[in-house]
C-alpha cells in the first residue's frame, strides 16, 4: 500500500468517526493505530506451549524424590548472523548478560552456545520470537534427584529421558509425558479412564522420606562398623505390605549413575541371600507355638538350627509353604535376572530366600496368616483430571491358597517370638550365619551374615523391620573382631520404635505441590559450577596441561559433557554406551584435535 493510499484511508476513517463521535484529533488516530497494531501482534505472534516433562516421583507425604526441569539453550551459527552488534545487544538485554562478550563470541567460527543451557523458558521464548537470523533456541529436559543417593536402588535412574532401572524403569510408560494404557497396570484403579496421562502423570510411593533416611544412615553405620561388603534393610507395614523404606548398601549418586558399579546398583533385598540356617530358628519358634509347646521348651542357640531330623524339617517346610516363604514378589520393581527359587531342594530341605521374602513371611505369621503383598506404589496422580489413581485393595489370585490362622494361634506365635524380649516394646531377633561364597578365579570365600528382625509394637505388631549385612569372615575368629550383637540389637530396637512413632498415612487428599524452587536453585547452582569447571579445563587445554578424561561406560550425552570445552572434534561410531575412546584417558591434549568414541548397545 502506497503512502498516498494510506493517507486517503486515514482521512476516510476520520470523516466516518467524526459523523458518529464528533471531532477527532490526529493524536487520537495515532493512539488508536498503535493499539490496533499491538492487538494484531498479540493475535498473530506464535506462542510455544510449556513443554510436557517426565513425571515426578514423590514419597507418601508428597516430598520430591525425583523431578524433571525444562530448560532452553540459545545457540548461534556466526556465519548466518547478519548484524552482530544488533543481535548481541537484543539477546544480551533479554538474557541479562554482557553485550560485548556476546559480540566477541558471535564473531568466532563454528557453532557456539551462548549460554550454559540453563535459560528459563520464558526468556528463551522471547529470544525465539525475535526471529534473529543465525540464532536457534533448543529446549531440553533434565532429570534431577534432590537427595542424590537416597533410595538409589529403589528409584533407579534415566538415560536420555528413558527409565532404565528401579521405579524409573518399571513405570517408565506412566512417567513419560503422554498417554498410557491403563490395562497395562492392573494394580492401579484407573476408574473409567482407558488412556490417562494426556498432560502427564506423577508417581507416589508408599515410602516415607524420613524413615528411609534414618534406615539408610543406620545401615551405613552398621556396615562400616562391622566392615561389611554389602547389605540391605526394609521397614514394612504388617497388614498392608506397604514398604515405608527399602535401603541398600553401598549406594550411589543418582545424578551421576555412570560412576556406579554393579554391586551398588544391585538390590540385596531381592536377592536370595538368606540360607536356610537364617530362616530356620524363627520358623521353629512359630511351629513350636502352633503346637502349644512354646512355654516350656528352651530357645535354640543363635547359630544352631532346628533339630536335624526329617520329620522336624518336613514340619518347618510345610509351615514355610503355608506362609508363602518362597513366593516371588516384584515389589513394583523390575525383576532381577536371577534364577527362580525352588520351594525346596530335592531332598525336602529348606531353601535360601531373599530378605524381602523372609520379612513378608514374618508379617503373615503375625497377621493371622493373611496374605500380604509387599509393594512400593501408592498411586498415580493424573494431571489432566487432577485426581489420584490408587492401588487396588485386593489380593492377587496366586496368594489365595494361604489359609488364615486362628487368632489364638497368632497370639501364640507373637508371644513365642517376643518371649526373650518380655517387657520390651519391640521384639528383636538377631543372629549370625556363616556362608561360603564363590570368589574370583574359582576360589571359596568365607562370609558372615548379620541378620536383625524387629516387630513393633511387641504385643500387636504393626511394623516389621529387617536389616542384613554381609561381611568377610575367616575361621577361627580373632578375639574382639566379632560384631557386638547386643549393641546392634539395642540400636535396632530404638530405630524400630522411632519408625512406629513416625508412621503416618499417605497424604493423597490434595494434589502434589508445585516444583520445589529451593531444589531447582540448588540444581542450577550445581550446573553453573560444572560449566565453570569446564571453562577452567578449556583454559588448561590452551596451556597444554589438560588431559583426556575417561568417558568409557558413560552414555553419549554424559561423555560429551565431559569432553565439552576442550576444542576437540568428536567423531561417534555406533549407538548405546561408550565402550572405547581414542585417545585413551590420561593422554595430554597438547596438539590433540580429534576424539573418536565407539558405542555399543547395552545387553
């Protein structure tokens, strides 16, 4: 439209308005014109909706255990930037950074990230709407575990936004942004929804953050005092089977999972670690109570099993099968690659079980023999509907064969189990068993298992707490090197009492709270430190004093982060995790310009 035509249109508009509104000033026309342009810009400006992110994982009181943040990075292709000064000034004003530094960076060759990748979404969207040539805004998601190693073997971790282990792996389809099929999660009551999760879903666990934290601290203390190699502990509600805590030793930082060894990722709680010698004493007590002979027989020594006769062993085996000692439980976690346990050996003897199986069997013994299914999932919160899909309150069909014990029999069992702790608020059983483990090069290693089991309150147990650690053991034992069982039992009793006093029902009456801003601030501070370290590394590289870091066994994303800032051309071959690098780790980077990474898929 030519200026002459524009003037004629304005004159016509002024004449029309004067007929209806009276005299019109040119200032009014200018004001209305600006308002019209602003309204039109708001209508035509494209807006990017906030990206959906992976769902959060909460404890039973809606405390964040795992959370995802959305960030953006502004990147530049200097050869495509038309006006370096104007581009730098406009971006610097919105991102609140130094304009002169941006101009210097824009003049350098190659692609350049103008930020550390931690730009808030609203600022990044403003830069994107500027439509500056050579400037690209990219959005990405970061998974963060605010409590680092807490419940590491339960929560698991993600790589490239896909859950690999633990709850992250088991409920990956639920946590991923987007719909999932409710038929795939039979344990959830999704009511009338067939494909929930359109706006994302959050997972709520039965775990209690404070109980989990205390149990892990106690397990670590016990393991370090006894020189143990590994261990596990749990706290479970007797009636519901809900796990308040499930800990493993040693742990690892979930924010740096590539540094964890296989021993740290492996859950002892689900491993068939307890031999028959560990389960036989308590089974013998329960069998003796059911026969009505618990008031006058002597207790078995700690390291001695029940009488070694076929009839006695058969009686214990029948009791073990009745309370489902050998039933398998996923506990809402991916199944470990372990051979399924036979209920008994061919000669009719008790077999090894996992700590989880043993704790569940004890819970049934003191719960009138009623089936108990240990679980970690409390429910799923659907963001679209604003409601929770809770775990179904029903027992699996596979447990229906277990008969219910009469109340008098349960009372006998409870009295028998607490006979040595008469007058105590907590019943604690502790024993040490010796095992032989296959070591490296086919050698045999002597190991000892220290097992503690607590029932609280003693007269009507509501909570079962179990702890087991495995330590090296050489025979004969040096004097003074055997762990102090009485001291550990006392600590365990006090811990179980605190757990019982702290236990509260799950808070699922209100939706999850907004993202914890303090945790996000800590995450941003950690990321800034990483980028400062990367810049220092780049400066050392310029001096010829930097060395090639080790990136083997890392994901490609983590490996590239480690190599960032070293002025290297990265060449990648294959997919999966990094299995080889060239130059090798430790090579001085003076004069090195290229790095080759070989990747292979995980089996």
